[in-house]
C-alpha cells in the first residue's frame, strides 16, 4: 500500500504547500538553519527568528566566527541552546574541512555535530536532491496511521524501519518535495493535537486507521518518565538603573547562559536579605515578585521571585553577580525564557 501514496501526496503538496521563507531559497545553509530551529518550535514562531538569524549570520563563515554571547542572544527564546552551540561547532568543522559548504553527502552530514538522521535527510533531499528520508514526528504520525503501525516511535528500531520503507519508495527526481509533503501533511492535516482533518487528506482512501476510525490511537509511544521538580527562589536585584545577572556553569542545563540570580529551594525573605548583605550590598526594599513555572524536557522549575532594591553602588561585580544596564540586559546578554515572568521587573520601572 505504501507505494501508492507517492503520486497523490506530491499532487496535494504542489497545490497546498505553505509559502515559508526557507522554501524560497532552499540553499543547504538555509535548510539546515530552519530545520534546527523547527525542532521543538512552531513554524509561525520560527519565521521571525529565522529572518533575524539569516540577516545577522548569512552564511557558514559568519556562523563559525560569531561570538558566543551574540549567538546565544540571537537564539534567545527558541530554547534548547545546545542546538545552536552544536550548529556553531558544525559550522567551524565545515569551514575547516569542506571549504565553508555543507557536504553533498548524507553520511558526512550525519557526522557533523548536532545533525541526526532527520536533519541530514532534510538537507540532503531538499537542498541537494539526494533521495534520503527525513523522518520527524509529523512523518511518524502520518505513516503510523496509514499502516496502523503498533511499534513504539521512540525506539530506534522503529525509526530505522520507517526510514527503510521510505527510502524504498522515494521518487528519485523529487526527494525533497516528497519529504516536505509528508511533513506538511502531518503539520496541517494529519495533526498531532485533536482530530485529524481526514476529509482534506489526499491519502484518506489508503489510510487503515481512517477506515476503522482509530486515527487517535496512533502513533504508539511509551509513556514519558515523570519530570523532576526543582524549586527555586529567583532574585531581581536592582542597583540604580542596573540589574544583577550571573552566568551559569559551562556544562549542564542552559550551559553558559546568563540568568537572574537564584537560590535552590524556597528561601525566606530574611534569608534573602542576609544573602544580599553578605554580598556587601545594602537592601533598601524587598517585595514578592510572584510565582512561575518553566518546563524543560526532564525537569520542571517551580519558582518564587523577589524584587530587591539596593543602595546604589558603582561596583560592576559582587561575587558572581554582574550589574548591567537594563538596555544591555535586553540587547546583549542572553537570558533564558525560563525567567520570562521576572523580566518585567527589569524592563519596567518599579
């Protein structure tokens, strides 16, 4: 049955494909950047980030040479910062080994930092016309429903099987359109949340799950492990027109990014004041800044915040804290979106 999807799928894609900026000029660099950005992020949200990133870093040489702080600032809001760090590692390798051009070879693409089989397949097929599959969550969902596949899509063996099946039927002259058609169908018709739009699907006459009304039973995947809860107290410390930030360790979650100072656990007002005094600062005012939650892949931060004004000091550093002007904090230093609930205390006057 799977061989029968090619023609109706491509015909549907030609008529219904969305106009997306990275499709207008599908160079290897553009495809690569867009596909990394699209991981874990909605298409509409990516458009603005993509345009800014390409404007600032138009090619691999620019990406390889970019200062890390600037690079992380360009990525701020997209999350999963290791993605962009790996992109820069790959860019440096490509500059050194391939003359600044992504290699026209699936296995060589796959060997670059941060590039897995999906991204390698996307670049190879869309930019270079190489018939390699690009299997993301959308593709898994479409094919699982079509074939009523009971296998766990989180298993590597399932990915290998699906990639093998697609490689066997992929049209050699249109591999990029074929991959994009499957992804597009999953993103806009065979959708992940809620009922699929089966009446609009060019493959509904071939779909086993649709015939039985079991679309929502697919795809199959093992239950995720429960996230670990971490409690934190976040401090917004104002020193005149400046605010305190500090840098996270070079390894681990949000490695190397700037953040608002914070303490493990829920810390009392009295303990915070003692901490501020211990830094050699004089607290003038303290108030609660509300509660917030941020979800990472395996961890949830449950945060309580405090806004503290201290007596103005001309010193730029206190222990691990660095005082920066609020305009600098917005335009120069990459602060993760995990602290978004507390940025208003920096960007507004209190």
